[in-house]
């Protein structure tokens, strides 16, 4: 359906049709509109020009995209891969203990499964040093807490970062068929 703005880029899309798969990540509305205006005003604008306005995908769960090469390749060729990492920080709490607080997770990572998996690490003792795993998410935002035992806290926080799925490879595949005057 025709739209007044590039809806596929703003909302993203996933699907398979006629043997072609597409995986378009969501983008920030203001950036997409600014890029559309740039393209109207300057039809010869390159991908590099457009990337000054559209910095990259804007995932609803947050996360940090590692590097821009995968984004650039996806925008230039229609195919690319990006690594999305969750955002976590170490906080010091009562009694000198520390906890890892995750406030953003990669796109399409299920929060409940993530918390469950981290708690299984604690219960199965796959990672020593985890005292408790809590989901403190509320209406103000995402917050997953991994409270550490007092012993070897710095070492354990490094090990935990490598064990939990707080990083994800996301494939971008932009495949669109345009129909104009009955022609593909």
C-alpha cells in the first residue's frame, strides 16, 4: 500500500515472498523522513550522504550496534550483518557487593528466556559467583540484575559477560519489488 512516508524502513519488516526473504530492521522516524527529504532535494545523494542522516537501525529494545561496516554494506548491497550488544554496567551495592545491571538487550532476544538462562547458570553452578538473578523491569524501563557473591567479583563479572546471551548477530536483507504502471 502506498504511504506518505517510508513505512517499511520505520517499522521494519520480515517475510518471505516468491522465494525471496527480507529482514528490514526498524529505523527512527525523524531520520527516515530527513533522508527522504534529502533524496527528494538531491536525487544523486549517495549511501554515504544518506548515512549522515540515518545513523542505522533503531531497535525498540535498545542495544549497541558494533561498528558501521555491516550497516553500510546492507544499505549499499541490500545484505549485511551487524552485531548488537546489550548495555550493562557494574554497580556497587550494600556491603561492598557488586551487581551487573542490564538495561538494554539485543533486538529479538526474549527477556524472560534470558533471565531464565542466567538463573539456570546460577542453579547449575555453570558460573560460580552469582548470588541472585532478578528481573526488576517496570514501566520506567528494562532492568535485569545479576547480583554477585562477594568473592572474586571482578573475575566473575568478566566470565558472566561471556556466558550470557547479551550479544546477537542480526542479518539485514533488504529485498523489495517495486511495481510501477503494472511493471515490476
